[in-house]
């Protein structure tokens, strides 16, 4: 396999071909004990910003990289947790309605998770319809490979629709998986979380990865798997409604869960020109709902379910893909075909969705999304220009048992992007994409970005780009597309919806005098129009999706790392986010309010001490300022919106957390990591009383924090390379 990996390297700006070949050799020769070195070698080379390899500091985007070595030093139960320490990223979402399964979602630069496009090796993972309705969107963050199978994760903040099309309005998360080495090898890990408060459930993860050549260097195989088990939590709080103690607690009281993931990829390289691969990925998620914790269970006299939920909810994905890379005299051609089937199980047809006596009442509600994506692109050099030309075709459908219909559409797009080295120190990237969608026609997204390497230690970057997000499949349906408020309130689509459009401006300065000191600061400004929104179903209103307004988001991102002594390193970042709804036509999305509830100020810091060659210790700090509490804040134990909480309690309270960890390498192949999370045992269970706005005679209780985060806990992990 070595010759094929070497020949796959394409020329990049600012990196000599010998340097790239050296990096490729590191990949080809590394497996097992060399994994950490492999991550360090490649941590400054990225592919997502331009679609080809280039140095991180010269990439035409605001981008961060997380290596496998860094991922192995933290608890990662879902993709969002892997990104928690990056500037511009917030994973502690608005309320429990946003993380019902007990996972988290990814907010980039103050935008909700649906504005983030997730890729695995450049292949689109987002589904274009709501296959997990009623705010179970956090289940999507569990569809990712085991940490043992990941090479690195690249995170781009800001729109990238020119290269990747719809959904890349807020940014892109690209999971780059490992490639087979010249020899067979792999790794396995087991980890557990031990809670100090018995009301919170612990969890255990076991995963493994193996790869290597088969009969000869032309054929290579990769396999991986992960099992995650979580015990249920039974948290109580002041003012808790005893009749709801065991139900409708949602993400504030995570239920028992298990997740199983497995996958494989077979790569055939008949010569130095072509690589062919075929692979699959399967994930099964199961969440206990035997007491109605995630959704109300009520049966009629015949035992039929009446409110839309069964005793167990599942979220499953089956994905298969084919890929081909050809290194031709003209350039490198990369193509892939992906088939993705995602489904939700455990949902039923509620009473409000069918006429009296309809035999469908209480039967299983089919929720299944099928997506086929064909991608191809050519990367070629022409003098001072490095040009990418590509096309994409997406065929998608969503079947929902409530309207008893299948919504479908297709779209195609073409793009061109040119990286022009105007001088030895200035590179200008310009791109243009055109997408044609069955429902709303054509959409054009341009991008211009400049990178100026002013000196050997200073680089300045900046640009403007446009992004868009197409309405979900069911949102374009003329009729009922679902139900909210525990199966009581109908939700309606609108066939005249337009795509959401964003325009992003950013400038940044990067200081890199050497490997011991780096830093950068970025200013960004985003304008969003044709926001798709609806009133909250829990308010008892009839909901119709609509393009309801415009907003602007602006902020600052700063990050730095300093090795101030041979064994000591200090790193950290700061994010300031300010957003405002500038126009609105519906109640609940008010002019002057923040677009999305994220902390105005966020700080992450880490102090690393390499105590001995085998022992590394670290202290982490995380600060989140207060954040906006909207009128429609959802309080699960109240069964709906916490009317009056915003006036009585004000904004969600900010907090500071500390984590203390250590990683010890027993041998070249065996490593153990331990982290005490929430070191000072910060208590997030702080419910306060207030009168309900719509009925002041009723006293309600809501938390001053937006989420009931876990108390002090110990996470232990053992990794073995082979």
C-alpha cells in the first residue's frame, strides 16, 4: 500500500512535495504504537477548506483540527463532545427539548445544529428531512465512527456551500478516518464513567479498530466497532411534580441507552493510478421509554397507544458507499457514491392524527429517510492556479406514517474553485457554485478568500462567502407533517418556502513564530435571511413553517498556544458572540432577541505538564457566560413552555468548570487515561419558583441553568495498540 499512499499526495501551496512525501511515509509506516506520532505529523495538514491537502495556516477558511491523540484524552460519547473545546463551538444547547436522548448538538458561531454540515471523509452525512421529529435531533451526533477509527476531525467555522452545497451555512465538520498502513495493526479501548451522585447514571464504551494489507499491497481492509451502554438517571429537584417524576424528563434525566456501531472498508489499488474502495457503516441506538420519559405513553381500552410513543425509541442508520480516486496526467479525480438510510423506531400514530375508530391508531409510525449522493471532482494545476471542478447529485426521500406519504426531491449542483498564487506570498481563492433544486429552482453561492503570508511569522486572511440551507423535505409539504405537544397539536408545511441564505464576512490574523508559540484572532459578521421557523408546539398553537425573518450575528474568536517550558504548555481560546433578530413576522421569534441561545462569552483553557516521558497531566477550565432565556423555553416536567420563567428568572446563569486529568503510557502499546470532570462539583440542580404567566395561581419551578449538567465524576480509559 505504500506506493499508492505516496502517489495520492497532490501539490499544495506552501508545502514542498518532499515534505508532503515525508508526511505520507509517516502515514504508511504508522500503525499501532506509532499512532500518536502519526497524528502529530498530520495535524497541520487539512483537506476540508479547499478539497485538497494544504497547510492549516494557509487554508482559505477558519479551521480547527482535533487529532486522535487529543480525542483519546477526553470522554467522547457523541460527536458534539469531541468539539467542546474549540472556539466558536457551543454544545450545551438551549434546553432539554434539544437533547432529549441525553446527547448534545453542535452550534457553530451562534447558529443551530441544522446549519452544520457533517462529513465523513468528505461524504455528506446530513439527511434532508426531519427523520427524528419533535426535537430528537441530538441522536444524529451519535452517527460517527469509533475514536479508534478516526485520524482527525476538521472543523470549519463559516459557510462552505461553494464546495459542499446545502446545509454548510454555518460551517462544516469533516471526520477523517484512518488509512491502512504497510503492516497489519489496530487498537482497542474500553472506558467507563463513575458518578459520585447516585442519581446520575454511569456509562461504558468499548471499541476496536483493525486495518492492514491482505494478500498483497494491492488490497487492504479496515474494520471497526463500538458498543456504548448508559445507565438511567433518576434526578429529583425542588418543586418537582410528583405525577411527572418518572416521565417527560427528557434530556434533563437521561434514560438508559445502548448504541452499537460497526463498519468496514475494502480498498483495491491495482496500480499507482487508481484506488477503488467499498465500505459500510451501521449504527443502532436504543433508548428506554417504559415510563414515558421521552414521550407520553397512554393506552385505550384495547391497549392501543394513543399519544405517539412506544416503550423504546430507536434511531438507526445503514450506510454503504463506493469511492474511486484516479491520479491522471491532467490531475486527481475523486468520486464517491453514498447510499444512506436513516430511521426512527418506537413512534406511533397518535389519536389526534386519525379520525375516531381509525384502525391505524397506536400502530407503528414509519419514519425513514433515504438519501443517495453522487460526488465527483477534478483537482488540477495550471501554472499558478490550482483549480477544483466538481458536480453533485442528491436524490432524497422521507416517509412519514402520519401524513401516510413519502416526500421526495432531487437536486444537482456544479462548482468551480480556483486557488491563484498571485505572488509568492499572496493567494486568492475564488469559487462559484450553482445548485438546482426540484422545489425552489436554482441557487448560486459564491466565495472569495485571500491569504497573505506577510512575513514568516504573520499571516493575514479574510474573505466573504455565501451559504444556504434548503427547507427540509416535509416542510415543503402542503398539509400536516407531524404533531407536537405530546401528539396533540398538528404541524403544517408550506410548499412556498424559500431556502435560508447567509452571507459571511471574516478577517483574521495568525501569529506563528515557531512550534512553541502560535495564536490567531478572527472577526466575523454574518447576515441571515429567510429564516425558517414556527411557533412552539407546546404553546398549544397551530404551527406552520414559514420564512419569518432576518438576523445578524457578529463576534470574535481568539486562540493561542504557548510552550513556556520544555515540559509545560498552556493553550486556550475565547469566543464572543452577539446575535440579533433584525426582522420577524411571528410571535416567539421577536425582533431584538438573540437568534439562538448561546453564551455571549466562552473561554476554554488547558495547562499541560509532561511530568515524565510516560506521564502527562492536564488541567482544563471551561467558562460559559449567561445566555438568553427565550419566552418559549421548554420545561419538560411542566409538559410544555415555561411561561413566565424568562420574566421571573431572567437569563440562564453562567458557570465555570474545571477538569483534572492524567495519561500514563505503560508501554509503547498500552496507555491509560483518567479525568475527573467537574472537579469542584459544581451543582447545576438549582430550580426556582415563579408564577406561570398564563395562570398566576399556579407555582412552577425552572432551573436557573439551561441544562442539568452532570456533577463530579471519574472517567477512566484503557487503550491498547496492536
